[in-house]
């Protein structure tokens, strides 16, 4: 991801928490996938969420640049 998108993000704090609700089936799928690659559920979910967030931020920034007047 380009630095221009990431530099706008607030600094991470290791003591921040994110809570989410899942069904038993959803959690099972996530656990199996995390175990498959040797990650914790926390690391797996955080990685997936960050990947998606960074992609969305990049795409939004690109769309803004494309529609900005020269």
C-alpha cells in the first residue's frame, strides 16, 4: 500500500481492543483457517481486516484522484 494512504492512519496502540460477534459456524471457519497457517485467531482476523481496510482506503484515494480537477 502506498505510504500516502497509510500515513493518514492513527498510530496503533497495542492495548486497543476490537470485539465482534460471530456465529459458531463463522468462528469455526476462522479458527480452521488460522490453524491451517499457524496463526492465532486474533492475528488472522486482524490481518484480514487490515488487508481489506488498506485496499478500501487505497481504492477510495485513487477514485478521489481520478475525479479531482487538474
